[in-house]
């Protein structure tokens, strides 16, 4: 049981380049999330998917797109990377059983945009 | 407005002394509350959660937190700090009516010295 996995672990991009961050979970969770973590700001929600085939914007969606490929996989795409997108990106999935709703996090992807 | 505040961005304790990390929230209703820990260059791990059962919640690694509705607080404590407790700690809230989205505090970095 690997939990939530993310690839790659590290990435350096030049401004304007594109890339896709991959996330997969093996816990049969319906809900999946993408966050970014910046110093002194906690984690902020970029996009989430409540179930296969649905996605919704979070707090900071600009500059990103997502795809819920199937129940296991939820990818985040940067179409034209900007230095402001330098951050650590975390994927998470969630229990659907009330009332806990705790989320399980992947190890993160450190992205630097130069 | 609903919000969560971690009162200290940095706490330093000596090994073997008590730990107190403070968290307050602002809401008209009782939310679900969590503490997550993040060790350097790692993902987030759930320490404990409060979901309207017992107000004193015990978590992993000897941590516990007490929900105090009258003070709108959910402070994290541990009787005796260990070097391995050095990490960043996030107070996280699910506010009523937010489709179970997590709202993160800005984090408290715990330093443990000999």
C-alpha cells in the first residue's frame, strides 16, 4: 500500500516551459487535491476533484489545469511556467467517510522556475 | 469570516521540556480540527483530529490537543519534547459549509535543543 505517490520529486523549468505533475493514490479514495506550499503561507488549494470526471477550482487556480484521469490519478499541468509558480506542490486524497475527512498527502514535488 | 491562526511562527524548547503550540479559529460553528506535522523535505502526516467526540484528543508520538469551544482554541501539547519532534506543525480546520475543504494555518516551526 503505497498511499499517495507523486512524480517527479524535483523539477527545474525555464519561464514559459510546460510540464505535468503526476499524482496517484491506491486507497480507493474519491476525492483528490492539489496544493502549493510557500514559505509562511501554509498550504493553499489549487484544484480538487470530488470524484472521477469532476474538477473544481480552489483558492489559487490561475496558471494551472488539472485532469482526473481515473479514480487513482490526478495530474496538475503548468502550461506556461512563471517564476511565481516556484513552490512545493503536494497532492492529497481523502477519506469519504464522515466525520473524519482527513487527507493523506504525497511527499511533494519541488518546482523551481527560472 | 472563518479563519485559523497559529499564534507562533517559531517555538524553541529544550529536550525533555513541555511543548505548547497554539491554534485559534474563528467560526460561528464547531469545525473539524486537525494537527499535521511536516518533517524537513517530507509530506504532511496527520498527528490527531477532533470531530466533535471527546474534547481531549490523543494523537501519535505522545501529542495531544484539547478543543475549547469557549476559547475557540485547539492547542497542541506534549509533556516532554524529543529531538525527533523538530518539525513544522500545521493546525488545519474544516469549516462548516465549505464542502470539507481544509484551511491551513501558516505553520509553527518547532525547534528542540539539547
